[in-house]
C-alpha cells in the first residue's frame, strides 16, 4: 500500500480482527464485521487531518460496544498485513500534517 487505499486498509483491519477473534474463540458474526468495516470506512474515508482516532481505538471501542468484550487489541494482534497497513497509514497521516 504505497498510497492510501481505503478498501484495502479496512479489509486488512477487518480480516485481522476476524482472525484474532477466531484464534481466541470469541463468538462473532459477519454482520458485526460488516458494521466494523463501515465504521472504519467512515473514520478513515475523510481527510487525514480530520481523522480523530487510531485504527485500534475504533476497533477496541467497537468490540466493547458490539461484543460486550473489553479487549485491548494492539496492531500486532491483527497480523502482519494489518500491522503494515497501520504503519503506512501513520506515515501518510504524518506527511499530511507536515504538508499542512
């Protein structure tokens, strides 16, 4: 992901969450994952300067609300692909602030 591709970004995050939940035997359904993807798209579909939360903040808030689980995921918990996507997002967001 050299530039910001919102579809790729939200998909890798959603897949990472799904894999984490399966690995930890936490019950969820596809509807929940679709809701999460929509929330991620809503937050990260706007200009970098208007984004107020990190990917893991959104994911953790969502899991607490949707699954009633107090899980504090880190980018590493989501797998290598999601971690790399988050790192790239952070770099691009930083560049946006520098170019402001």
